[in-house]
């Protein structure tokens, strides 16, 4: 369960670039392989995950409303001055 919780926390926006881990992996896939079908994009994204993390429905929610969302019990809203973020270097959650 430790891996699952750590991975879930990494869906908070990064302090480094403001992206969740899923968003960052998706952009890396697109940068590496270029344009592709939706099904291929999801499959390529999943191959980047160490373990299965989300299904296609959750993945497509990133596309339809990436900025404002709920991660666990906290709301991520770009209109707010303080949001929860994940600091990869420290491995901690902070408000920024």
C-alpha cells in the first residue's frame, strides 16, 4: 500500500513545474513519439508507469479539466493563491 499512496500523492502539482506525474509522463510520451491516437497515447502512458495506476476514464479527465481537480481530499484550484504541491526533491507535500 505504501507505493500506491506515494504514487497517489504524486498527482499533486509539482513544485518544479506545476504538473502531476501523469501529466508529466504524458508530455514525455508525446515529446518522444509525437502525435498519436487516443488509445495509443493511453497505452504509451501506461507503459511509463512502474505499476498500473489509473484507468482510461481517469486519464481522460486530465485532458478535459487538468487544472482544477480533486486529489484525494484536497481541491487543486489554479485561482487559489495557495495550493497543495508535491516536492520531488524532498519527497514531501507542501502548500505553495
